C-alpha cells in the first residue's frame, strides 16, 4: 500500500507499506520446486562473504541473472545486486552495473535497508511477548506519556499502523524542510512534532494508515520497557540469532565498506545521495544498512517465523489489520488504505499474495526482501538509479520479474 506521494521537490520515500496480503500460510510447508545450485553447500549464515555464484551458471541461476540483466537495461538502472535462495541454499548471487563510475557493483556492497528494520522490530516485539516481558495490547502511557491519547494506543497498534497518527514523511511542512537540507540530523522529538501537531486520522485501533511515527515510537517504547537500546535489543533477539552480521545500525550517515553508492533526481538535479543523512527515516538505533545476502537470509528468517512460535506467526501475518482501511470524513481514501486478506500490512511485514516482504526506497536507494513460504523461496534485490530511471521502487520490479519466472503461480505484486 502506498501513502500519498509528495510533489517532485519534496522528500520522497518509498519505505512505504505497499499493499499486501495473503491467506495465513501453514508452518508445515511443501518442499521447494525451484532448483538451488547443486554444488553449493548450504551457507553458514553470516559466516562467509557475500560472493558471486561461481561460473559457469546454468539452469535457474543463469535464468535469474539473465532476467536481472534485461531488467537493468529496460529500467535504466545504475546497479542491481541480487540473491535468490531456496531453503537457505544459493540459487544465484550476483551484481550488475556500477556502484559509481569505474567501480563495478559487487554483491557484498552495503546499502541503506530502511524499513527492513521494521520487520526485525516487529519480530522482536513478538519475541518479547512470548517471553511475557510485554503484552501486545498493553497501552503505552506508562512508557510514552508524551504521546497524545497514549491511554488508547497499544504496542500492537504501533506495530501494525493502526494508531491513527499522521505520517511526518508525507507532511508538506516536513518535506519543505528536508528537501533543501538533506544532511540535517533529525531528533525523534523534532520528527514527532509533525504528527503531534495534527488531529488523529481516526480513533486508535479503528482503521489503518501508514505512519513512520509508529515505528519511531515503538522503538522508543521497547527501549524503555527493556532498558536496552533498540539496536542492541534487535541484535539480541533477531539479527544475531539469524546470523545477519552485515546488517547494522549507524548513528551517523556512515555506511560500512564496501559501499553501493546511490544517486537521485529527487531535488531536480541528478546528484549523489549516498551519504545524505537518514536520521529521519526512523528512530535512532534502527537506521540500518545491509547486504543482499543478509536480506535474503532476513527474508527467510522473518518470513518463515523461524524465531517465533505458531501463535506469534499467525499474528505476524495478520495482527488485526485485515478488513481495516476504510475512508471516512476525517481520513481520505489516499490515507486509510483498504487492508484485504490478499494484501495487507502484518506486524512489521507486508503480506502480498503468498509473499511476506519489506520494500525500502528512499534517497536513491531501492531494495526488496521477499519470502514465499510455500516454496521456501527468498529473493533480495537492491537497485540504484541513473538520471533516466523512472519513479518508483525498481528493486521491486526486478524482484517481480524473477518471481514470475521461479513461481509463476504466485506473482509478487507491488
């Protein structure tokens, strides 16, 4: 689902909750039909480098890379990084194009992963609930007394975007400040001043609308509940157990080497945006960078419910959002987007058909991690733009073409 897009000269973000959906998938799933590379041993997640699949390529590996190569040409992309796995085993890992002029793109390059952090925080919340350290339906006034209507807002509402808070990213006043100052360091209180300055779209829990403020506040709440900084908490509960050694937070615009450089025309002139300050994207401690190999593993670990029990997995897939998203006099159809069984926001993930995904896109970076439980198929793509690349998340388009070849009966719909 796509929140309203600001005009060209306002900040653009695609860390959107795109529409999604799926019937709840069972935890016991049939074996995959997509062929993994037979010679490659199952990787020890995070313990070895993110390298290209050795040549010569054949079968699905060659097919996927050919699809990505044609997509890069069709979409006028600067670089495409990709990894496809089945049951955690490499089908193909590759990189096309350039990071910057004269510097070839490589699979192990790091890039901004934006809303992938929301999937990790959502699973961290579920794990804390399983440990009885929190309840999803606890209201937040004890930990977030500064939030309007805190006695009505629960942790679940923050995690599934049903609080009714405005999204500061699509606020014209925020865009007017961000666009001319892409290197500004934002504080959470500065960001929250935008949604707190508006009336709620609806009474908390009664409708659905996407807001970055929700995960900013959820991160703050979990820090206060546990006494642990959110980056350390997520490392302890999610990214550490999944072996995501190349997925990390930074409190500055730094990106670990090697870096996939980004470029954008968001401000009217095609320019490098690699080190624009991402502090506005979510709360401190949850501003992450990653690699396609970590994202493929993340897609599999989160999408399969590897770290949580069956009841929590059902909540991950539908935390009460299906059926919400009804336009009202106070919430237009462009904001209160319909949440259907086929496409809806889960708990930190997007559910679309049979896929579970996240699709960050901002400041010249676009990425997607997606997992299809019925085939145990994981797709991770990162893409960067040229001056002629069209609007939208092009990593999503590339991944959609790959999915169409490997799982034609389960289209990966944006």
